[in-house]
């Protein structure tokens, strides 16, 4: 199945930047990188609730089309176990296993979707339970791959393009002007820019003078990116 879907079209497909904690379920690490020769990698799921939780796990290929995230079925990697019962205050190790080589010129991106499933053996409980869902990024590539970012202005704000061969995780974005102003754009996670992808930052209430630059953390490290005029 190679059909591509917009996040939210199906119940199992999520927006690209959801938090990694929902209710009492937490996931570690926050994101996973698997090399081209690494046979598997592991996550740890922790159920901090006072009740058992039953979870379904699915791994989708993650791409960007026309500036929007898309998920599709894939056969490169599998997640095991695909379903799991985690006891109250218990943990479960989840393994991402390679099914076939993922050698590519550019890093490949995936999303691990973790959904809490109602207990079908208890109809009353199923009616009362609120389903929880997490989306965790998984990347497959080598350490020599890296993002190359270009920021351009348009009538709505700034568009960040990734011309490199690895993802860019942006957080804590500020706009810096040539007259010394520092304007907060967004705290915390701003978003991911996949290879050949782009991320739009609307700045409707901010005047964008010539000579501006974006200051943010790029994959956890401080980075300053000049904002260019559109060619």
C-alpha cells in the first residue's frame, strides 16, 4: 500500500509535531536515529497510571509534500511488539527492527504512532476511557548527513527550506533585526524540516526589516540563519 495521507485523515495518523507525553504514558528517547547498518533500536514506554494500559504501535514513512507532512505505509522497518499491555506503573521495551536496507542518498524519516486501545473485555471501561496517542520521530541515515537551511521572506512571514540530506529540528525561535531587536517567534519545538522540505513561520504581526535573521536551536545547538529576499 503506497497511498499517502494527510495527518488527521485517518485516526491513526497524526500531526507531525505532537508532544511525547499523553496522560500518564511517556516515551524515551524523544526521537530515534538508526544508522544504515544498525539492525535494530529500542524505545522505552512507561505507564505512570494506576491502571493497566493496552497500546497499539504502528510505524509509518513520513514525507513532506507541498510543505505539508504525509504518512504512508512502509516495509523498511517494523515495530515489535505491535500491541502491548503495560501494567500500572510498568514499562515496556519497544524495538524498531530493520527488514531491509535503507541505504539512501538522503536520510529517511518515519513516525512511530502509539495509540491507547480501549479494553474490549470491559465495555463500561471502554466507554469511559479517553484514548491517548503519541507520535515519535524515527530517522534512518548516516552521521555524515546534515541539514542545509535557507530562510526566505514572503508576504506572510518566513519559509525555511532544507536543501541538505538530513532533518532539521527547530526550537526556541527568535527574530533578530539589524538594529538589535530580539523578537520571540515561538518557544519550545517549532517543527521539523525534512530533506527537500520546508517549514512556514507566519509573522503577521511582525514587521520583517531587511537584514533580519532567525535565531534558534538546530538539533539542540544554537544556530543563526539570515533571512533572504525571495529571488
